[in-house]
C-alpha cells in the first residue's frame, strides 16, 4: 500500500469514527429496539391500575407493547418457576425482595453501557434498602424498585385518650411502659386487654419482621451479605428475649399470649391498644372495624439511638434471563422506575416511593408522611427461603415462650438452620 493510500484510508476511518460519535454520542438514546411484545406478570396490582401506565409507555415507545397479567398470590412462585422451566415464562415479573437469593439465577442484569444507566445512577436515585438488594457485589443491577412498605406502630387513639396518654411511644422503653399501663388482667392474671399484641410467633402478624428489625437495630445484620454468613449472636439473643418478654407470664411486660387470635384481628376488635403492621394492613383493619380510631406512629427505636431503622418490604420488577427480548424489557423497566413512570404507578396503587426525589416531595397527608420518612431508614436482610425462614422464626419464638428450649440454644439452632439454607454459589 502506498503512502498516499494509507493517508486516504486513515482519513476515511477518522471521518467514519467522528460520524459515529456524533450519532451515538453520550446522552443520546440508543437505537429503538425491534418490535417486541412483552409479557409482564404481577401479583397485587390490577390490570385496570396498570393499563394507563402501559399505554403511556407504548405511546412513547411505539415498537414495544406490554401485556400485563395479574397472578394469584397463592402459588405465584411455583407458577412462575414452572413457566420459566417450560420456556413459557414472562419477560418481566414482580419478585419479592426477600426472594432474591433464591431466584438470583433467573434474573438478567441491566445492560448498563447499552442503556446508559449505571450503578452510580441507581445509588443516587433510590433509597439505601434498594441499593443493598438490587446491586450485586459485581456491580450488576438486577431489578428496579417502584415502592416500599415499612413496619409502623398502630395504636388505638380512644384507648390512649381514655388512659390520658397523649403521645404514642417512640422508644422500646416507652413501649414497655405504655403497654404495662394499658394491659388489663383478671385477678388470675389472664389478659382482658393487651397493651401490645406482640411477643409470640404463631399469632403475631409479621413476627419475623418485627424481630428482624429489633436485631438490626441492636447491630446484628442477621446475614452478612457479601460473605453470606449468618450472624445471629448476642444482639439477636437480646432481641429475642425482649420480644418474647411480652408473652412471658413471669415478666412485667406480659401482655399477650398464643391463646389470643391474630394480633391485627385482636387490635381491630379493640382488645389490644397497640400492634405492629404495614401500610398494606390498614385497609383490612379498617374494613373489620370502620369506627376504629386508628393512630400511626413510627416504628419504635432503642433509647438514645443515633440512627433510625425499621423493616422494609417490597416487590420489584425484574427481567427474566430466559427472555429473548431483554433489551426491550429493560427499556420498559427504566421507564417504569423513572420519575414520571413511578409517579404514575404510585398514583394508581397508593404506595410509598423508593425514589429519593419523590420521597423529598413528601406525602399528601399525615399518614403517608410517616411511611415516606421511613422509606429512607428501611432495612431488610437476605432471606434464603422466606416460607421456611418464617416457620423457623415462629418455632424459635414459641419455643422460647413455652420454655421448651433455652433461649440461647434456640437462637443458636436458628442460626444453624438458616445457614444451611443459604446457597453458596457466587452472587
């Protein structure tokens, strides 16, 4: 090749490179994907609620259509696993954050370079609980969150007012004191009115979450995410002792037994002054008792705690690793989790955002404001199998309450049992 040909070839290559940079430069949208119809499975959201959101997405992205199907929560996980195994699964599906360890191998990570959305963008956009869950130790993004629900303290305003208690307890010490004030017993020591409906496993709603929050508040992460190592030692032991004190007849905190009904049902019936629950529990409570003077207070914290923490629960949309339309699916998720899409979703479903910019705007009412603030302090842990772990927590709690096993032995056994459930493959 002559020197002149070499110069001409280099010039042509340079022109082509400059042209490519102009077309595909930073901040520009990638070329639209080919026509794609996505199948999207959800659990709680109705088709009517999501229809306007999906229509708006298709108007902005004419090559992509999304078909949403609400599945029954009973058997959802089994149906999803079977459909994926048969090659007939959805492209996008909602997944419980507590199930990430169990289903991580089914999720396709976001193509960050292609879609120009990186882990640092995720961290800036969403609250910490989502960052801990959905960014892997390899810096992969495996889902985009839309909402969160957090534990709060429910209290009966009428019972509080009658007793002259003007403010709901904010610390665990205060919970103990107020519960003792409001617990009513017979001469034989049987409970007529519970100060707080908590302390057992089988009939306390969200017992695992309450105890998890207590342990994490005390400094026990339960499972170290990176090492996949179960901790559950001294701090967890203290949490179990304190929690079960409310069901211990020999303890001054005694206010609840396993002979009572479900904790939220008893609270709705106005036979308990306080109980713990999530935002999703409120409609059912008020349906059972429309006249209940229901009060809400942030989840209690340890005395003199420097930071706040409550338990957070949420589902998130993920892309199937088996989908042949992953690029289109992730483009849909990015729309759904962006400010406009998330606001549409929250307006339709009345949930609490995990996007920091929407949290900063604040809620429209006092009830929502508590949950908005707690979105920033919500934490959870990597549960290897929620169904099994929930049962193990219940057995541990009730074993301690019934004194069929020593508390330290019970917590040690729980640690061992959870450890056996954790998959040892790389994250």
